[in-house]
C-alpha cells in the first residue's frame, strides 16, 4: 500500500508519499505560501530532479489538487494514478485528552479536532482544513489522524496538573499536554533498539531540539513527563519562544509595553527565546557565528539555552531514578556539535560522559558517549513521517 503523509500549516502543505511494502519514500515536497501571493511548490521525486512550480493558489483544496497532480505527472510523478494511494495520514497537533492513539478520521474525530481550536488556535484549524481538502479529493480511502499530543497522554496527573484552581481543569481542560509526541515516540523506540533492551524496561530522556524544542522522560514504555505544557510555549528556550518564565512577567510587560493579550502572546511566541535574547537570529548557527565573533548577548543566549536543557536532564533523571540513555534529535540535536558538548559537560556525576571525538557528527544515528559513560548518548535523526505512515497503514489495511 502507498500512504500519503500530509502536514498542513496555515499557509503550507508538507507531504511525503511512502511505499509501505518496504517503507521507502517515493516523493516528498513542500507547498509554501498557500492563500498568499507567491505560492511555490518544491517537489522532490526520489531518483528524479527536484521540480519547482510557482502558481498562486487560493486555498488548501487547490493546494492539495496541485500536490496530487505532481504525484501522478508523467514526467516528474512517482505513481500512475491517484488510485494507487491507499490511505492518507494527517499530522494533527492537538487531540486534547480524547486521543492517546492515532485514529481513522470520522465526524466525531473532526469534532474533537474542532473542540481543540481554542487551545491550539495556530495549528488545529489548518490541520482540519488539510483533512477536509484531502477527504474531498480522495473520498473513497481512509484518512488517519496522528496527534502530536497522543504519546504524552500516559503522563500521570501529578505531572500534568498545574497548581491552579481545579475547576479550570474541569471546565476548560487547562493541564499540561506536551507536543512533538511522534518524534519522541520514534527516537525513543530507536534508542531501545540500539540499547538492545525491551522498550518497556528502558529509562530514556529524549531531547527534541529544533526551532521548537521539548524533552521527555520515558519509563516502562510510557512518557512520565515532558517539557511543553498546555501549549508549546512552556519548557525549554526555543528559537523564538521563551519557554519557562515567571507568569507574573506576562501582566508586568502587558502593562509596561501596553500590550493586548494577542500582542503579548505574539511577543512570547515569536519575539522571545534565542531571537529575543541574542538580538541576532532564531537560528543557532547565526548565534554561534555571532558569539564566536565576540557578541556577548549571543554567547549569553547559548549559555541560557544549554543551562535550561541541563536542568531538565537533572529533573528527569531524578524522576526516572536512573537513565539508560539520552537521545538528541531535530535540527539542533542532530547537528549542534558544540551544543551537545555543552549540554553534556560536567554531568559525569550523573554517569553522563560524552566523547568529543565521536560527537563530531551531524545528522547520523550514532552513540557519542565515551566508552566508560554509564549513560549512552545517542544522536538519532527523527522521522515523524514514518511514524505517521506506519500508524496510517496499520489502521487502513
Ligand atoms: P528543526 O526545527 O528541527 O528543523 O531545526 C531547525 C534548527 O536547527 C535551526 O533553526 C538551527 O537552529 C538548528 N540547526 C540546523 N543545522 C544546524 C547546525 N549545523 N548546527 C547547529 N544548529 C543547527
């Protein structure tokens, strides 16, 4: 069966077509600026040249039509007809408390995705738009929702409850959910394979460090804690998000800077984090370059970033009462050699010892721990699309 994986943002459609007989990728691509002038599609058929198509498209339905056209195109397509697509897997950011697993999409599932608009206003509406566009174009096959929040649903209440009046949870489901679940799921399972131990017996700390960043503590095959919370704003320092701060700062800056609720939301999500601290960029590479050239704020941003990660490692190892491995993944985790070294420095008390020579690696699955490190340190490139495709295949076949 061939499975199409779709990830719809407010103005983008990311896709990958996989052949599930051998889990090979046949094509992938990104349609950007959907609904805004300058729509552009970058289509990468495996074994053929990349194709770039510029064509303004008004909405996700027209966008998906173009994606399907390129997939069956006689020259740069990879399948003969749309009928070869057996199922579609959709990345959905928020499934609330309703979904701990992936599900075949029906009206009830769509209603839950809609009910989560309030708590995921940037992500769930475009996710649902993508689902409806695909269902309209491919009505006779199964569509599956794979939720970013699902893997974290095993968290115990002592870790997902905030110390707020209980009625907020009862009335509005204000609690910690966690995100990047598909990525934490993939890399933690790979880590158990590399450890050669049953997944249910491993104590694993996963570090998904990309532009958005989160960590998870996994024990007995279950997530017991994760750093993102009610929204993806909580936890680590990110490209443009502040992560953990004193909530009183919110009212303080609203007053001082005369910001509305949506403005302060934008401030903490888009103007803070590494960008806000360094004043240089949200991209770690630019910040490292500036720091090397003597920019003190850039250096400070790097120091704050890795110190926050270290504090979460300590927190999680204390909760796990031990640790078999740390797993670094996503843009910074897979490629940030210096960042990995700084994060793991002076953690030998916890049994964590990185080998600086082995650590000189980018984007490859490898153990970078010193031979005498008690805790293994894996770099594992994430593959969220593969998890989505596998779940979709299992539910559709
Ligand atoms: P992601 O969100 O997983 O795509 O990660 C993107 C981020 O990874 C970028 O914003 C960079 O900060 C970081 N990144 C990518 N390549 C490198 C690299 N070679 N060294 C350090 N950081 C990198």
